[in-house]
């Protein structure tokens, strides 16, 4: 180094010594090079509105006013390879990365995931990353409508002032879940599909009493408020029976299948602080559902009837149209129209039916909202 340019050569030697000295602070050359890369990126960053694209690893030590984290889908983040690591270490490493990405944002963080992706020339549905579900709910604006709405309100249903303010800002209100308190819509506003429909659908006992009042059949049922009533009614119905909470509960939650007296006896010391409903078993052939739409003039239209298949109490597959004859199809539509008219529905109403092996039709439950057995209509129907 000293032969031709003595001064330059000496400087080079000093640089090498500094490099060797710096390396002592790192476990290996890889971590050292990552650090150098990070320092260079920081030095080159401007204080303007430039958008920087970088890996999560490269973002260590940096902060930005706004951070975008795309691709939060199962199989992508966390990656499919993490699922193959039985020790769980790979998944934990990706979980650490997700926390790293989140903490890069000083003011606003936007996380996105794709509903579907084109893979090998085929569109495939994607599942939301488990990491999204681990985010603290109080800090998350996760309703997709927030990203496209001119204005939105985030408040508790019990916040009367916020509800009234929201009602004054819109022409009408509708819902996508029946499990909101009726008091939340006890305000002066056009509410669809209707307050009566919401009130009836919120309570299984009230729901079945209403359906029976229209001379429409349901499974046999009984209001249960204590252990003795449960034992007596279960024996009267014949096992198996199904005990359900009258309110809340979905996808099999809040339900107990009772096969014999011994299983009933586990409820002897049960905390009967709320009302339950006991339903007799049904000689089930299949479950079908229909969504009926009704306007303010009473005109109705029907979506095609779906045949539903469940796994562990959760809807797994819907086949459309359902494999039922024309007579049963007409019976389903007549019952749906009768219920929608009686509730004075303006909007849509979903109705689940049991079809018994004797081809008898029984109403299971109502849902005054877009029902999961009709989500296919987004892509398959001209609406």
C-alpha cells in the first residue's frame, strides 16, 4: 500500500484498522454489513415527502410519520415455512418482525391484506394474518368502510350522544349484525330493515314464539330457567337435546348438546343468571337458507335458496341452488314472504330452515342482515 502513494497508503491502512476495530462490536460480518447498510440509508434520506420502500429488517432503528405494511395474509406473513417449524421459533421470529414494523410508525400505521391473489394464473382466496387479530383493538380502526367513507364514527353502542350525532349526519341506518342493543337505534332515524325485525331476531325464544304465531313450524322448544326445568324438559323431548342461550351466541357458541341425564346433571350447580332455550332434536335431512328482499311498498324478491353444510357448528360450504324440489322451494319462499311482511322488513332478511327426512320444513332462525350463506351473491348475482 505504501509503494506508490505513501500518504494514500497510510490512510488505507488506517481504514483497515478502523474496520477491524469496528468488527469487534458485531457477532459476525453479516450483522456488521446490515448495520452499514442501515447507516447509509439514513444518511441518504431527505426530509421531504419521498416514499421509501424497504424490508422490515432494513427498517430497524428508523421511524416515519406514516408507515404502510402490506401483505398481511396467512402463508405470506407469517410465511408458509413458519408453519412447518414444529418448534414454533420461526413463527415467533416473524411475530417479532411484525412488532418491529408496527413500532416504526410515529403517527399513523396502515396494515393491508388481500382478499385474494392471482397465483399460477388462478385467483385464490387469502386468509387474514393471525398477527392482525393480535393487535390491540382500542388502537385499531379495522372497519374496511373507514378507508372509503367521507366520514365515519367510532363509538360504543351505549354512547347516546355519538349515536344521535351519527343519525343526524345520515339519511338512514342499516346493520350488518343483529347483536347490537335495541337501545342503540332508539333514536329518530330511518332504520332498515326495521326495529321490529332486530328486536325479534335478537332473542331465540322471542324469535320462535313469533314464528309460531304465524302458523309456521319450528323445532319443539321450551324456556329454561333452572336445572329442574332442564331435566324435566330434556326427558320429555327425548335425547339428544340442545340447550342455547336466548341471546348472543353464533357458530355453535353458547350451545350445549345433551345426550343423557348424566350430561344434564352437570348443570345442577350451573349459574342460571339468564334465560335459556331448550330445543328438541330434529330428524335432519339438510339445512337450507334464503334471503328475501322487500321494499317499502311490500314488493318482495328472493335470492336463490342455498343448501348449507357445517363443520363443528360453523358454516363451511353453501351450494346454490339447493337440491330441493319445486314444491319445497315454493314453501320456503311463502314462509319467507310471510315472515318479512309480518316484520314489515324494508331491506333484506335471511331465514334458515331445517328440512327433515319426512320433507317437513322448520324455521331455525332469522338474521336481518347480509347472511354468510349468501355472501356468494357478491360475485354471482346482478345486484
